[in-house]
């Protein structure tokens, strides 16, 4: 791979701003928390999605480049491009995840996280492991300068050791000033250079090998300081 291809894959648009990207990320993470706090057992998934859209708009964010998703129960196993089974209701002991891609001014936000209601310990472990695996992958990226391909190989092996399957239908992607698709559409899992900070979204989607549930976590690849700030 030549430096020209690296520059092409990681270049940014004319409105790119470190401060702007971090603001978009911060507002995205806060919106995820706000949406999760409003989800209750007994809700129908479609109603939760509508609520999530309203929360984003009320937060001053624009609905952006992919649909706002809140997925309940068995729908948490599905690839993002596959539609949810309609009418799924969140149970008293259940798992759900949020996946949003809002835009703040000229900058893209993209984030996801999983949550549980009730007392199912294995579902709670799945949700926690999705976030823990994200940070484990991020640490080997930071410390060992692995390529995008190597990061997902590491993620797959580590997920198996945790007792989960990694869904490769969510292979990570670029993020930038809007729209990143005008800059680069390739996945992080196919990227054969060590990715740069504040250029890529790392996606982790775990699924139980037998039971109908999974968990999701995604965020921007950044150094430790940014995560200490939420």
C-alpha cells in the first residue's frame, strides 16, 4: 500500500475540525444515554425508534446518514442492514441496543451501546463484553499499531474466548465532516494500514452462539484522554 492510498482513505473534507468532531461525538454519546434512560419494558421497538428520533432532534442534532436504530431482544442479533422483525416488545428481563448516526453542524457523529433491563446475568455480560472488547481492540491499536484487518482478527479471536460470536457484517468505517462517503466507503476490517485517530469508527457486534440475543458497541478510535471525558 502506498502513502497516496493511505492519504486518500484518510483524507477529510473542507469543514473538518478536531473540535467539531469531538463535539459531535460528545453530543452523540449523551444522546445515547438519554435514549437509553427513556426505554422501558413493555415498549414496542418501533415506538422506541420514534422516541429516539425525537430525542435527537430535541438535542439539536440532525438525523443523518443511516437510520436511527433501537433494537430489542432477538432483533439484537440482526445485521444492521437487515430490517428488524416488527412488533418486538422489550421484556422485563431483556437486552437492547442503540445505534445512531446524527450530524452536528458540519460533523458526523456515530455511536452505539447496549443496555439491559431486569436480572439476566448473561445478557448483562454480553452488553458489558461488547464495550470491553471495543476498548481491548482500541488498546492493541494504540499500543501495537495493528492494521484494520488485524484489529478485526484480534476482535474475532477475543470474542470467541469470551464465549461470543463476532458479526463481521459490521466491519467499521470512516467518519469525517459530513458526508464521509464522499471521501471513502471502504471498511475498517479491510484496511491494511494502521488506522489514524479520529478517522474511523470501530464497530463491535457480539452474538450469543445459541441464544437469540446479542450486543453492540461502537465509537470513534481515539486516544485514552477522549474516553476519560465520556
